[in-house]
């Protein structure tokens, strides 16, 4: 019995680890296509000492940042199994409820991290696919002028198929990426055998010596070394899909060794053949393998891009449900996998931005000048939030948490400051994207807070409303009216608005509020809370609780209400939904420059009807003008 259980556990662990290889490691796994080449791109001499120094920097960057910081430390900070910047932010908030200024700081840097992630999402598909297709310059130089058209075509197909969901395509991710990492390892080992001295680069002496020798230029090349660790946060962000142990198994047992072998193999090739710097990755392979390697590289970069795009969809849904950005149309592309979603607005904006990047920069080397600053900015935020979690939730001793913060913050700041020198040559782009998104999210949050405060000023308690009804009873109509409101207290404005104009009430009135918890999932046993009001009339306040990664399906939740004895027959229910139209007073607390943006966000927020899956044929939508 126990043996069968153990075998089942091992089989499940293997399956999850293989799935993680197919999804989690696409970005960092395709870095060998361009990382080492870009380090020497600035004119660094290609000889044994410099190659060993660069390899040592890459080895220790992977070891300290990806392995130690993320795989060992930060991945312990899970929110009910979920990882990523949003989960880390909510964990940090858990231990800071008694300190409003600290909570404001945590939300601010958390939103900044999310905004930087989107900047990274634009560059990753562009540089990954472009670097793979550039293999044509080695395989068939006469086809060099087809690199850009092929890149655009591949990316077009990738974005167009998003609407169909990634479930079917996702089944080939793991086999392709496993084959990719095996190919990386084999090509690397073959070249290491020819130049085994390259293995001395594991000695940190070579990294320190190179930085000391180069001085200011050593600081500059750190901006290229960081290309080897882009995608590190994916280990943490995708933890909810595969689990901590499978991701660690895949990294330590397969991905990390394969990456090291390939980087060291490229180093061995450069020691013997410095001219191979034009494209050391493709020149690792024998001539007969170049075309298959080109196809495999393109597939691997498409998979890496798919993982980033799916991550953008996922973080958008989390931000919407936590109230950090306006509602958008969200489609669930799989009945089995809750995490597979498609957000059309994000998809087309990403596609347009990626096309602009590819056509503007035209080469992976040019794009490398814009890559890294968003990644390193996110890494700094992860370190700070992890430090807060260690202090507030894990109750680490101050000395231990400060050592963690200072050690990794020094590395992160070194990478970030080195990459900041790329701002004039393209690094401004992800920063501009992040700035626009950060201002958009903070404007939306401020507008919602002001709207809530305004509604609270006009709040009428149920007890006072019922007393007024007893003095002047209104006409009653059969059926159930469900009023959707975000307020947790008092009579909702849409209810009062309808009553003031129609002067009638339904036999049964339900005030429905949807609450998004700061945890990924809420089981159905804790989904519904019902409270009744009134003596002569049936008033109910219903609260529906969802996790920030769950679809907020009102129809299913009302079925649960019926199971608890609340009559919500779909054929007798009318939903009343309010849609606010915002205007601003001259003395409004909203800064003047934010007001047009705030109005735009409120006007273009998708309807609650589609977002909450309310039966459209049972809905009455009421417009409410609010002056803030």
C-alpha cells in the first residue's frame, strides 16, 4: 500500500517536473541564444582569461540569483501555494495591517513591480524569437534578409492563436523543451571535452579578477551578464501551477546543469575559435545539425514567449480582481485548467508593441540594449518584499533578515545600475511602459477610493430605510430583485436610484456584493454568506467570496445560495446593475492631470454583466452620475 502510494507520488512529481520544464524555464532556457555573445559585443578581448572571467560571472549569477535567492529563499514565500509579485505583495500586506504607511509602501512597490513585468513581457517575445531566427545568418547567409519577415510571421501566429487557448499547444511544450535542454547539454559537453580547462571558471577568482582588471568596463558588462538570468522570476511566478518541489527538482536536476554545460561549451568554442563570436550558440553545432537546431530554437523561443504572454494574462486578471485596474473582458480557454485565460485587450496591445520593437531595433543585439532594466527592477522589488515577509510573517531575527536583504540587494542594485546605462539606447522603452501602466493603476485605485468615499457619504442604513417604508409603504411587485454593489454596508446607490424613479419594490430583495480575498482560492464551502433584514419584507445581504485567481461566476454562486435556502429562481430574478459616470468638481482631490485618464478608465471599464457572468436577459443596467 505504502509502496504503491510512494510510486504514485514519484510519478506525480515526475509529471509535474516535466510540465514545469515545458512552461517555467522557457525564458531563462533560451538565454544561451544571445547572452554570451552580447557580453563580448562591447569589444571585450576574446582570450582564455577573459572567457573564463565571463563564464565565472554567468555561473555565479545563476548560482546566487536564480538558485539561492529564488529557488531556495523566495519560493518559500507562497500564498496558499501561489507565487509571483501579487502573491508576494499580499503576503507582505498580511503582516502590516496595523501600519497604513507601510501598507501604502508595499502596494506602491508591488504595483511598480507588476508594471515592470509588463515592460519585460514586451521585450521577451521580440528578442527571443528574433535571436532564434537570426540563425539563418549562419545556416543560410543568402536568406539573411528574410529574418525580419519570418520573425513577424512567427509572432503573428503566436498572438493570433491565443484566443483558441494554449491547452492543445501546451501538450507539446514539455517534450520540445526537454529535447531543447538535452540539445543544449550535448552541444556544450562536446565542446567542453575539446577544451576542459574552461571548467576552471567555477572558481569565483576569475569573476573577481575580471571585474578588477576591467574596472569601469567590468561594471558595464554586468548589464549583458544579466541576460543569462532573465526569466528567474518565472520559477516563483508559476509555482501555483506546478508546486515548489517539482520546480526545484526540474531546476537542480535538469535545467541548471544543461544551461551551465551550454555556456561553458560556448566558452570552450571561443577559446579555440575567437571568430565564432558572431554566433557562438549556432556554431557549437555540427553543420548537419544547423537546420534542425534552427527549427528547435524557434520552437523553444515561441514557448518562452507563450509563457510570458500567459503570465501577462494571469497577472492582469489578478490585478482586476484585487481592484488594481479596470475590468476587462476575460475568457477562460479551458474547462479543466482554471489558470488558462485570454485577455483580448492585453493580447493585441502586446502584439502591437512587440511588432514595433522588432521593426525598430531589427536585431537581437540592438534589443539587448533595452533588455534587463525591467527584469532587474522587478528583482529589487522581490528582494524588498521578501525581506518584509521574513520580518513580519516568518519572524526571522533581524540579523538574519538584514543579511539576506543586504546580500541580495547589493547584487540586484549592481545589475540594475549597470542596466540603467542602457536607458538612452533603448532601456527607456520598458521604463516608459512601466511608468504608463503604474500611473494608470494608481489613477484607477485613487478614483475608486474617491467613488467609495462619495457613496459612503450618501449611505443609508437598512434599518433607516425600512423605517421610512413602514411610514409610507410602496407598491410591491412579484419576483426577486438582485442589486449588485461593491459596498459592504448600507443600501446600495443603484437600489435607491431605482426606487426613487419607479416607486416600487420586489417581494424579495437581495443586495449582492462580490468580495475578492487576498488569497488565490476560496472553496465553495466558504463561498457564500447570507444575512437577512426586515420584519415584513424579505431583505437579504449576500456576500460572495472568491480568490484572486478564480473566475467570479455569479450564476454558480447563486446555485449555492439556493442550496442554503435562499429562493433565487433564475426565471424570477431581475438583476439591477449600476454604471457610474464620473465627473470632477474644481475642488476635487483628484489631480487635474489625472482626471481625463480617470474618466477614460471608468468609461471603458467592461460591463459587470459580462465580467461576473450575469444572465444578460435578466439584467437592468442603470446609469448613475457621480461628482467626485
